[in-house]
C-alpha cells in the first residue's frame, strides 16, 4: 500500500510540475513572414524555405521579410595510408536577415551546423548517410530559427 501511494504521489507531482519542452513548435508565434528569398545552395535553401512556409500562414499583423544565404562545405578531415579520405566534415552555414516592414527594423542571425563522419566502403550507403545527415542538420537549423522567432517577437 505504501508503494502504491508513493508512486501515486510521484505521478501527481510530475503531472503538475509545469514541464514544457523547449523546442515546442505548436506555440503561437505573433509574427508572419511576407516574402522568403534565398541564395547560395539551392537544395538546402529550398528545404529551409519549405520549413519556413508555416510562418506565412499566420494571421499576425507583424509582417517580416526573410532573406537568407546558405553555404554548404564538405572538407576531408583525415586520410588513410593510401591517401583515400577516411573522415569528412560537413558544415552548413545560414545567414538570416529579417526586415520588419512597419519600422524598417532589421534582425540578423548566423546559424551554423557542423558534423564530422567517417567514410564507408559502400559509396551508395555513404551518399544515403550524407543525405540523412544533411536533413538532420536542416531540421536543427529550422528549430533554431523557431527559437529565434520566439526571441525577436518580443522586440517588435
């Protein structure tokens, strides 16, 4: 009986503690994106622009125009005895500029994601792994942009 009451007490305590995830995306953001322009890497820019489309559907009167530049760098970190690459580093850098239409206020932020990974003998598997890694990096950048939007909506 004591064991049941102890678990019940712990459950009720955790239920009412007010926990909410940091990266919660269903939180209402009081801003709207007008135009989205990108330059640089077309594939990554298109994916980020698709991720930002959800901010165009808002009914807010705070309208921001988004311009961003995306660069992707892949470098060889180490080589084996034969001179073949054994590990790589992929870096995605995004420079975001948001301009507020009402008072011409400009917000800028630089987002950088970097991952290091080992080479594989099967090049098809390596290409699939790099694409999956790139998608994860894009998702992380979109999460950081969501947090940035939460911060700047207080400054509007």
